[in-house]
């Protein structure tokens, strides 16, 4: 089989630490071009990874005749235009998470992917919960929970607790959009395990409403929430209760808890430890992940395998649309002071 030629747009920390090593380890895959924020940073990446071509415009990578597949590793503000242009140019696409800034951008990406079914369009999965993912899905599929009743999730950190810290790009709405803390990550996991949401109601708070942009030296409004409280309903009929915080000092470890008519499951997202119990059990007990079901990081190989052999990818652009519409619905609920029904209706023009 001919070599798969990959072009990279955006070679930040995750691309250099995970994706480039992962691609290099796959026989018959060559990274042939890179475009970064500046020519100098692109040249530095090219030297470190023996990439022959450095581009200064991402469209040159997306449309290049000698590129078969494009890895999009930029901030979310460029995910939609690059992914769509690459698909329209006949390229396969791998896009870093989160999928886009808004539900509208995510929908445009999904529409482009659906219009080019011969090309693989894959998103980077959440690393959290990856090790035990197959085991949890096997348990649920075998009826361990019974009918889902309640879902609880917490994504708590102190990353935004310092009010004097400068603006991080993840707090810059122009770059990040509605993506907030670990909301999209946890939603991706919950959707895999117990399905999508049908209604959401939320309260948001930004405790430090202005921070200094280190690039301009000017105070900048922070639109991305630092505290999020969500009440939700899933299509399965289960009720969801979620907390996300960037100002929670000394918080307990983050977990996703599932309660059903026949049992319960609790997943520690820091340690990949799973506990569970059936209705007849006196208490929940550890459920070790079977070695044959333990999922390890194989993201780059999964993408390349789908390109070469066909078959579905996970998460797909459709999966990304689900967590992006939930994320935006959370903001619409807070801003409008009401519950929002999903699927999400387009915003009025």
C-alpha cells in the first residue's frame, strides 16, 4: 500500500507529545508538511521531526496535492474552516478536541463530513475514562445497570482560582467558544455510556470577569464560565446532575456515577478505578478492568486504520456535534433563564 502522507496544521504540545510520536510509529505513514502559528515555530517542529515542508498558510496544507490526510491541531477557532476545506479538497481529517467553538461550526463540520463519506473524519477522543471504557460499555450492554435512572458527574479543579492570573487561551471566547472546563470531555463519555441528552437547565458564573491578555497587555472580558451547575434529562429517561469548576481548591477526585434500576457504577476519572454493585448486593465493590478490555492510547492508529481499511471511527464528527450542542445549550439556558430542549434549534439570524 502506498504511504499515507499527512499534513499537520497546528503543532502544539499535544501534537508534539502524542500525535507525532503516534504517527511516526505506524509503518507507511509520513508527515510531509507542517504549518504552525509562525514560520519560526513551524521550522522548529520540522527540524525536530524531520518534516520536509514548512507552510505559512494552512490552506496550502489542506489543498496540497502531496497530502492525503490533514491533522488539525490548532485552537478551536480554526477547527471548522480547516476541517471543511480539507474535506472539500479530498483529504481525510483528524481534528483535535474540542470539535469547534459553537454548535453552528460543529454542524457545518458534520455536514461537510456527511457530504464526503469516502473520507475519514475523526475527532480526538477524551483520554479520561479511556482505560475502562470498553468494560463499562460491556457491563451496561449486559444489563448491569438495568434502566438508567441517574447520572452524576463532577469536573472540579482550581485552575482558574487565582484572580490575578493572566487570560489563558481556554478563557478567550474568540479562540475557545463555548467549550468550558471539562464539560465537553465528560459529555462525550456520558454519551458513549448512557446516550445523549434531551433537555438541560444550567446556572453559570465567571468569578473573575476580566483578565489581562498577555498578548495585548489589555484587560479582556472573560465569557467562559468558571462555575457550572447543570440539571439535565437524557433521552433514556435518566436524570443528570453535573458540576464543573475551575475555582474549586482541594476538590475531591472527579467521578462519573451511574445509577440504574438494577445496579450502580462509579468511575474515578483520575485513577480509572471502577466500583459497582447490583440491587441484591449489600455494598458496591471494586470492578477491576479485564486486561483484554483495557483500552490504551491508539488514537493515531485508529485513524490510519479507518483510512486504510474502512469502518467507523470514535469519536466521529456526529459524536462531536452531540457534545457541542449540549455545551452551547448550557449557555443558552443560563442566558435565557429556562430549560433548553435538544436537539438544539439554530439561533435566530
